C-alpha cells in the first residue's frame, strides 16, 4: 500500500502523489500569536506533526512551512490592553508557542514566516487580483469580490446562490451565513493605533487571509502538495485563500487539503465561559509530559472529534509505562541465541503499523499495532541477540508517534553502574543484607532495581525517586 490521505476538496481518500517525486511541500496554518495556545489548538499542531513524520517515514523529503500570524484584529485589541508594541507583544506569545511545541515534541517547521515580514508579497498579490478585476476599493480598504470568482465556495461546499446578497465584511473571522466580500487590505482606522503600513494600496494593514496565500506560494510555489488546518478554517479562511491564490494565478492552488476535527473536554466544547478552558501548562503542572499528551491525542483518528479527559491521561501513563517496561526488558535481555520466531512478528508488526498510517494517518490503529507487537514478542520471548532488531522496530514506530522517553534514559552514570555491579556481586554470593543496602542506595541515586528469575533489571525513577506523574 502507499500513503492515502483524505482530501477535503474531493471528499474522498486519495493516493498521495507529489508534484515532484520524492518531495512534499506542506503548508500549515500556524498560531495567531495573541494568547497562549489551548489544548484545542494543540490538536491541529499535533496533526501536522503526525502528517510530517509519516511523510518522512515514507521517504519523502518534506518542506514544512508554518506561518505565524503576528498582525490581526485580536492582536491589535491585545496591544492596547497590555500596553506593548506590536513587536514586544507578538514576540512574547511566539516564544510561548515554541516552548509549547518543544514540550510536545512537535518537530519545528523548516520555515516560520511572519505576516509582518511579508507585507510586500501581499501587496504584489493584491495588485495581481486588482489587474484581473477581482477587487474593488471602498473607504480606503480593498475587498475581494466573491461573485467574480466562479469557483468560490468549492472547498466548503457552498453554492453560489448563497452568495447573492453581497455586502462587505471587515472582520477576519465570520460565519458561513455571512459569505461576503472580504477585506484584502484594511484602510487604517483609529482603532489600529500605531499598527500601519504605507503602501501602494494606501495606509493600512493586511487582512488575515491574504497572508497565507502570499506566504505559502512564496515558499512552496503557486501550486503545492498539501495544505492543512483545523476544520474551523475551511470557511472562510481556506475558501478565501483559494479565491485569492487561484484568482491571481489561474492555477490550482493546493492538491490536497487536510483538516483535523475539533477537541472536546470531558465531552463538552471548550470555552472560557464554561470554565473548562485548558492550556498545556494545566496538564504539565499535574506531572504529565508531552509524550503522555501525544499518546492520548493520537489514540483518536484526526478526522474524529477527540474527547480530552483526565482519565484518558491516566490511561496514557499506564500504557506508556508498559511500553517503557518492555523496552527495558529488551535492553536487559539475557542469552545470546537469536529467536527466529521473532522474524515473522517483526515483519507483521511493521506491515500493520505502516498500513495504518498509509490509511489516512490512522494513528489509533498504528498504536494498536505497536501493542500487538509487544504482546506477540513477549509471548515468543527474546534474547540479547534480538535486542537490536526489536529496538530498531521501536525507534522506527517512535519516529512517528514520539511517545517513548528519551533514549539517554538508558545511559547510567559511572557511580550507578558501579553500584549495580557491586549489588550483582552481593547477590551472587548471597549477601542479601548488602544487596538490600545497595538497592536502597541505588534508589537514592534514581534507579529502581528489580530481581527476577533471569537476573536483575533496573528502571530510572523520574526526578530522582518520584516515579511517574504526581
Ligand atoms: Zn492560514
């Protein structure tokens, strides 16, 4: 099987066929840096990460662009509230955004273009639309005339008769019922304060939608492979991106549109008024790590709503402890005779894992394939001669899932290694008092030792003695 992705534009799963063989251009709508990202936003960023890592597993050289919206209506409102300059204000939330991405082990995009640094490209694009007669000016602003673009509505599935009563809309976000001419360039008003550019289109600032058209085409070309975002962006944002881009170039803008579903918190829509508004910090403060969050999220297919629950987080911890435990037992396996019964199990596991991801990034099934592999391997057993193959399998799956702890966890300090050795010696000479004393000492040094029929194994205790969350 080859990679198949559900394309919102065609409303079916399609084989992924890139424009240039072996390469994939990926544009993902990034954050508006006006607030801390909440765990609903996180679902989109994690979906982008899953997509990017799957493409890389499948051998594509990915060029990933994630923009930062650093000027828009909400940012300007925030500026006056916090009494900061545009640069200071957006830098603060940009730093917080990247810190969250790093904690979630989300790979950094190759490019993070900022809207304020690409105003010239937006002006050029608006000028092209103007030449084609797709724009008009009113009160110092420039609008896109949706009725002049015959394909308007094709992504979100609106018919053109819904667009008969055209008026104009100035705000960046609006509902489908208000499908209207939208602002490409917003003439300066008093509310904009110091946020203003002097351009060929007059004094003002860009609308939100034009930035993604201008920047995606600048970095990936007029037609590129994949554009992704949350379902809430299908209308109006992505619909408007198509109109602006295809209106200007006359070329197809994007080959595959990917949209992730929304997130619920304990079965309810998240909102500040409901008091269930959750940010990553709320999760980390309870002792969970990014990999626990990843595991919980990836257990739902990205096109299904995901219900975030604290119980689900606990289950993620237990499941990951099981996987880590397995990895440690592989590393500590005894005997040097390879077990041939593992060969078909490794093969079957890899096939099931890849097929799950090839089927529109079915991460839930990929995780299930990993668990099946672990129980199969436990059933037939393994020796130290098998460890490299099994570890390679685990690393390969983890290159996409990113749910296992850092591998340096396996590295011991000299002191820890010496103590472990002394304890083994004490056990061999049946000096159990000394073995117990050394076990306690090792615990203080952050290692838990367990004795089993095949010898002793150890595991690292998080934060020197605290095992697992809380
Ligand atoms: Zn966008």
